[in-house]
C-alpha cells in the first residue's frame, strides 16, 4: 500500500470513529430516534439513528468535508422527521 493510501485510510478510520462518537452521544436522547416504524419500508432511506449507524459501519459516507455534510444531513433529517411527527 502506498504512503498516500495509508494516510487516506488513517483519515477515513479517524472520521468514522468521530462519527460513531457523535452518534453514541445522541443515541441516548430519545429512543424514538433509534428505530423505524412498521410503515417505513424503504431500507435505503435514512429514517432513524440505527440507519446512520449502519451507514457508518458500512463506511458509506465519503471521506472529508462531503462525508461530514452527508452525515450532518442524515442526522438533521432524523431529528427533523421526529420533530414534525
């Protein structure tokens, strides 16, 4: 593995570790944010904190600024959805 690839992988691991810590802190806020309801059938749409955790585990977020923006959009969408509901 080239030095650049090693550095990129190191940054990727650090980013996902930070995302996991953030998710861990908001996990305890309200259990209703954690799970989908029975009528939520599309598995590709982020609707709960569990979906965000799954995406972190799968490393589905891009590396760097764009990945953080995607993470923030998903996290904000979960809270917005539950605030309206």
